[in-house]
């Protein structure tokens, strides 16, 4: 059993933003010199889009996970945006392993998703997301 945290690499997001913003300013400056104010408006719009992308990426919350390994190949995981929920699961599982004769504990998960959940990104990719249970499909990052 182990805990995992998936967090956005904010440093990489900032580096990517700075590179793209510099490129936008250079190309925008050249386009303004050639085409005039219309190109300037387009460059400002593109820069605004870059800022929006940056804010969207760095504002993603961390995703906390509990990974269960068995003696075989089987692996299961529980992921949540709520750190205390995962910590409570870890505590209860550890306690149950240490005291196998104790009374069973039932924990209700607020949003449970079971089944295949495959996220693919990129041109021409086909993603599949099948689930049952309450809750919606959420991604944890790239």
C-alpha cells in the first residue's frame, strides 16, 4: 500500500508560457510592423489566450492517491482531490491489517467511479471513458 500525489509541474508550465509569450511578442511585433494595428489586436488576443492557458494549468489542484499492490500483478488505486479522504483510507486499511480480528469498517466514498478510464491526448487520438457509479470523470493532469 502506498500514497501518491499527482501535482502539476508549475515550473515547466511557467517555462512553456515564457517561451510561447516571447515568441508571441516577437512575431506580433513583426506582424504589427508589416500589417498594422489589426495584427496588434490579434497578438494581444493570442497573448491573452496564453495567459488563460497558464492560469488553467497552474490552478489545477493536486490529486491524492492510495495504491494497493497484491502479491501478484494486480494493482488497484483510489484517487481523490480530498487529501483527508485518502489519509483516512490509509489509516483504516493499516489498522485493519494490524488487527485482522477487529470489527469491519465501512467507508462511504462521496464520488466513486469504477471501470475503464483511459485519457489520451494528441492529434487523432481516441479516448475511451466508461464508468459506473456516482461521480463524473476527472483527469489529474497531463
